């Protein structure tokens, strides 16, 4: 698992392609909620927040 700092050089490119980037910090936090039943719609909305900002961030996901 890589940290957000370790992948920082690739975040803008991921954002241009609307790729969700989930790093060690986010995965660790998400796993702390494992005992609770997942809410698919809520998880999707949270995942969208992990799309890195870039010059094309005006897309329909943000």
C-alpha cells in the first residue's frame, strides 16, 4: 500500500481520467468502518471525492 504522498506525482493524471485514488490513509479509515453494513450509494459518493483535482475538474463527478 502506498501513501497519498508517495503517489502525489500521479494524482493529476488520475484526476484527468476521473480515476479514484484510494491510498493507505483512506483504506485504513474505510476499514475502521467494516463492522457496519456498507451503504453502496454513500461509498460511491465518498469514492468520487478521491478523484484528484486537476485542470479538468469541472466534470460531472465533482
